């Protein structure tokens, strides 16, 4: 299966790249501000959260604006990829029903679109680090394995949601509710380790993948800390296992997707 997966990724990689570019262009085709919306959207949310939690609720978090923006950036990627994966087969019915394409490639395309937007937001984070004069150390390089783990975990979970989204019509509604709950347990605008009592802060902070990765990113970028490497490795291995099982499930059932949709 691994050989088949690698061959399919090599064969359809350029298709995924061109499709991602086409979707990005179509999003801004009728907009006056065009690509600026990819910057303004997360910035506006950051300003709202900074005002509400930084000034109204008097958060004492250091570098709070950057703290919130990192949270929004990573959460948006995680949230959008999972929500879109549920209906990615049905939304591409015209392609799936006419030509063969490994169905997980459709998920890769969505991850490419959302990943590009996340990359733009990360460039804004770099600018904010300079403006706020955040001291940096070599620990900041841990952002690379953190992002790789995020992509692997999202791909694995997305494969399962892609599969079950074909057969369970209400899955998108259930997932939307579940992600809303998860949003408040992730610490996008507050620090889980400081706000929740022990041992619940540790359970949620390490047992929730996006919460752990988000906290790890803030630690290495803002606070000159080394992430919890054993937990980071555990989530990476979890992502690999879930990805392998998800791809296997898609290969096994993808011929039936056309009949259902």
C-alpha cells in the first residue's frame, strides 16, 4: 500500500498543486481586495480577541497579540481542513464520477489551499515578532517539526472524515458542533496550562492534538522554551498511523463512493 500511495502522490502531485492554485484564484476572482482578504481575515479576528480578552477581561499573557494570532492561524488550518474533508467527495462529484483520481488527493488539494493561507499568516507572525521585539533563540526551529506533525495529523483525521462523510449525511453538522466545543478546549485566546486546574490542564493540553501543537508553537516562538518532545513524537506517530489506516480505508472503498453520491 505504501508503494501505491507514494506512486499516486508522485503522479498526481502537480494536479494537486494546479488545483490548489485554481481554487485560490477563484476565491478572490470577484473581490475588490483580492488576496488582501487572506491577511485581513485573521487580523480582524485577532483584533477582536485582543480587545475582548486583552482589554475587557484583562489578560496578562505576555505578547498577547502574537499569542492570539498564532492560535488563530493554527486553529483555522485545522478547523477548515477537517470541515471541508467531510464533503470533499460530494463537492467534487463531477470529477469523481468521470475520471479516476485517488480520493485522498482531493483532501491534499484542500490542505494545500488552507496551508497557503496559513503560510501567509505565519509571515505576519514573523513581522509581529519584529515589531514586538520578541527575543528569539534556536528553539524557534522547532516550528518545523510542529508544522509537519500538524499536517500529518490533519491528513490522517481528514482521510477518515472523507470516507465517512460519503455515507453519513449529517456528519458535517455533528463535526461542526464538535469543533466548536474543541475550539474552547484548545486555548486559542487563553493559556490552557495556566487557566485550568491540575491535572485537567495536562490532560487537555497533551491529549488534544491541536491544543498541544498550538501550545508547543507558542512556547518555542514566544517563550524560548523547548516543546515536550516525547509528546510531539507521540502525536507525529499517531498521525502516521491514522494516515496509513485512513489511506488504506480509502483505497479499499473508493470504488463504492461513486455509487453512493
